[in-house]
């Protein structure tokens, strides 16, 4: 993601010609209930100042890497296209008038899952997503503020905190993943994994290299870790095709890596509904087994 361009967009944002909106969102399965309060001019200026400062922090200087469902490297920020976790669909639903409630009195803060702050200038937008935590009242006391040199009690239950943290940033057709856990809690990541894994399994089935394939399919789709790994496989161009074209090399891989996989007389993998075997099959499809150059050591690459 172009962080320099993003910084300039927020820094140069013109309150008079652009718009900043705040959406408080309740996630219900794959649907969203959106509460959108009016954001006055001074609040828009405060939000612009806040995120101008936040984007200057060292966090956003970190190197970026392509999003990997299996693992993320420490010290890196992940970048992904918006079809991952159906982020594009989520944004469309957040913008739909059918899902937006104008009456904030209908909102129950206990049900809000996240908030989204959108900066829009001309035809370009930046979306900032953050998981929501309700600010609790002071235990056995009450919240106060000073107005005109007078201490006053804060009576409104709709007490909302917008902090400096960013979980997900969307800009120019990409998302920057600051918090990987938020990708699952805010968006429909599990649904994305299931869809992509199903597509991958269809390709593998056509290769006719695994016996009792329907059991393998069922177990993979019911295993979240397996679904994530298969998603990484299908998102890597040529990986499934390469495995199917070179399936005749499986006996060598099984022997060299000392795998528990068994083959039948036709050379097909015998799936035994064993989790360890299932994992090894997926590592074979991912071409994740390797031979080191110095120690001649057989290993597996968990990032594949």
C-alpha cells in the first residue's frame, strides 16, 4: 500500500469539500446493522488531526508483505486485495441505505462490534476499521466533565471512545492489515476460507489422486487450519496444477520426508481420516517439503 500517498490524502483532506463519516456497526452473521451519527465540522477536523498524527508513527514505516493465511512475519504489515474476507462486499453493505439507521436511540452499544471511519474526497475514499469496546462507567461512581468552570455529571449512556489504534486500513483497492485477529472478527474471513477451499478441492478432485476423496473434502472444510492452508495453496498460481502434474513423484517425497501417507496399487493417496495424514497431504499439495543445501536436511515450510 502507498503509505506516502495515504498520508498526503489525510493530511491534505479538505473539510469544506470532502466528508468524514463514522459508522458504528453491529455484525449479525453475514449482515450488518449500521448506525451513522452526524459528524459536525469540528469533530471532522479533530478526526483529520488524529489520523494525520497516527499515520506518521513508526508502525506504518514497517515493511509490507502479501497476506498469508497461514502465518504472518513479525515486524511486517500484511497487504491484501479486497476480495480477501469479502472486504469489498462488507464496504458495499456498510454504504447501503437499507442497512443504515439514522436514529441513534435505537442503537445498543453492547451489540456494536466495530466502527468504520471513512474519509471521502472527490471520488477517492479511505476506510479505517477498528474493533469496538464500550467505555464502561466508573465503578461505584460516575463520569464528570468541566464546563464553564463547573463540574458536571455526564448523563448520556451513549459514551463512545474513538482511540488511536487502527486494525484495518482500506485505500486504493487494497487493505493494510495491522491486526490479523481483527480481520476475522470484523469481516467474514471464515466464509472466504470455505469458499476458496471448496474451489481448490474441486480442482484437486479432478486430478483423481486421492481415494475416498469426499471424506478428505469433508474433513478439510471442517478443519479451519486446513481451510486456511488450502486457501493459500489456491492463491499461489500454478501450485495445484504443479502437484497434479507431478503426482508420480509422491513415493519419493513420502520416503524422503518419512511421511505417514500410504498409496494404493494405482498410486493414489489413501486417506485415513487422520489429522496428521491430512496435514501431510496438504503439505505435499503445497510443495512445502524441501531439502536443505548445506546439511541435506528434509524440512517443511509452514508458510506454504
